[in-house]
């Protein structure tokens, strides 16, 4: 959307950056996203939405990265909104664009995560999210695309139209992998496109699925294992005490 820069801003022909200025805009819509650079030279900025401080966003990162979505509001009331972005204190910030969605709350579609892992031979569930509104019935196409993994050799190709009824905000598609020979980890892509009836596809329109020979146990599983070990030790200790007591009593009877 159109942005009004105020104060001391300079540009490197790629992004605007400032340590004292602010940027303001207004839009009508149900979703907003801010795209900016991140890096070691950047600090924090405040997001002022409709005259109230909504959030503080930190652009500091160990390495410089261009054009990252650094902030979003997925569910806004469909009306005109006023947004101001200003540095926190004397921090230097950068900014590329402020995006918004104005499609009468029909919404846009994204994949819930950019990365998935699956054990070879198993299936993986991919969540498709509908954000920024869920009015009317719409559909998107979800399909797989090879990377290092090959179709019909390492995974079963998937290409289906996924229908969302009015009010539905999440659907899960299941993709099967093949128990192939070899020990290498392989990857393939899942993408969404062809959104219908004025709906849109968002930034997270693709995900990488890695097929692995073995999956690392998660923290919860490790905690459960520890609990079972502790319980086993306690039971063994109690049984040992019981045996010692029984032997002692038998010896006294003799």
C-alpha cells in the first residue's frame, strides 16, 4: 500500500532505513503484513494500529537477510485501518513494504509450516490454513513437486483440489512416502496455487518435506522414557526391600 515516510529516512536502493523517522499508511482490509530486512545493524520498531500500540518487532539478527516477513496480523475487522511504524528509541530499522488483503474477507491460503519431516514409508499430514477471512466457499490446488526425492520412487505424487466451506479455516492433506532402498535423506516440495473466487495465496505457499531414515525423538518422548526408568528403579528397590524383610523374618522363625 502507499506509504508516507516522515522524518530522517535514507535509502540504499533496496530498502528504506532510518533511526529517527516513521512511516504511516491507511488501508481497508482484514489482513496486514510487514516485509523488512533483518540483520546485525537493525533494532526494534513499534507498530501503531488505529492509534494504539499493537506490537514491537525486533529486526536484529546475526546475519543480514533481505525481504523477510517480520510481522503480520491475520484477522482484522474489515474496515479502514491506520498504521504507523516508528523506531523504538534510537534504533535503526529498515522497511520494504506493508501489504494488506482487501477481498471482502474471503481470505488467503498458506501452508502452516515451511518444513516437515517424515519417516520413509510413512505418511505426512500437511495443514492448509485459510487466514484473513473465511467467507463463501472456495478451493485451492495442492500438489507435490520433486526436489531430491523422485515421484513414484520415494513418494506418491499428490495433486488435488481442496475445498473450503464458508467458515472453514484449516484442512489437512495426507501425502504418502515409499520405503525405498538406501539410507540417504531426500526431500520434495508441497505447493498450493489456483485459489478461486477472489481468494489469494500468501507468502507461505510452499513447504519442504524431508524423508528421513530415522527421526530424532522429541523432548516429550525423552521425558516419558525418563519417567519409565525412574518408576522401574523405584519398583525394583521396593521389591528388593520386601525380599530382604521376608528373608529376615524366615530366619527369625528358624
